[in-house]
C-alpha cells in the first residue's frame, strides 16, 4: 500500500536527496517537492587564508560557494550531513552529531588553537558566535548564503487543499514559519515530523493533526518519525 502524500519543503538539492531516502525506507507513494527556501550566495567567497579552522552549521555554507579547504584545515560541523559536505570539499572534519549547542560544547571542550571562521546563512538558530566568544575562543563570522523565501508550487497547494492525510517533514524554524500560513489554510489532515523542538515551537500546532519531534536533529531521525506517522495512519 503506498504511503500518504508527502510534502517536502527543503531547498531543492536536500529535498531530492531526502525523497530518495523516503523511497528506500517507506516504499512507493506520492512525494511533492516545493522548496520554501532558495539557497543563494551572499556577499563574497570566504578568504580562508587568515584562519586556522572553520565552523559550520549547514552544508550550504560549503556548497553555495564551492569552497575548498586549505591543506590540513579542520571544519567543525554541527552534524554528519554537514561533515560529509565539508569532507568532500577537502576539510578534515569533526562532527558534533547534534545541534548548534552540541557544536558549541565540542568547541569549548577542544578549544582549538588559532582563529576560527564561522560560515553561516542569513538566518540562524541561536547565537553560536557569541557563545564561542564567551568561552574565550577567537571566532569571526561571515554570512555566505541567503535563504530566500518561495511560495508553494501549484502542485503542493493542491495537495494541501484536499481533505486527506499529508505527511510533512520540517527541518528549520524558518521553514516552519513560512509553512505556517499554508497550514492555517489547508483542508488536508497534516501530520508533521519536526527535526527539533525549535521547529516544533515555530509551527502553528493548533492546525496540525499530529506532530512528532525527531529524537536527534538529523535527517535520518526525521525519516524515522515520518515512518512512524505513516504507521499510525495505517493502524
């Protein structure tokens, strides 16, 4: 039996990759991709020569400018997906396998020598630079990409307009806020898998039929919650 329609609102590259994982784990079914965010370069490419290591809370910080590591340069990464992108760019990687707070704990414990450059998007959760500076680390930050808002595609709007169950994984508070008005207007019975409590708190939960938060802030954990939501529909 096919799974319920799934609406993916991640940026296109991440949505395509997650759609493949859904097919692997949950089998056939309708998947509608409608990015609510478009990742575009902002400012200028980072100059890594003045720094000893970089700090990343998203793979987009590496891929948007296609930056490459200086020899032996370490990238401290929020999670494993970001670490994979950094490794592909030539960095030696250390992953916190968590959220920005977990990354801050890793850095404050290791206290790497030299100057750190935190490469980030225009919109972030928390103030990592301030947290690291308070710990006495020498950290600068540079915004290297913007997350421009986009509207739902007609296909996505049509899915939400039908009175049927729809599964929606949500990966960032900004995506949650952009999704909110569409949920308020939806006729669909929406079942949401949020990657973190911060995402849950950004959603208009009164309009959601069911909402589950991932055990860990990873795409695989979100996929587990998504599969659990689908199982609940069949029970």
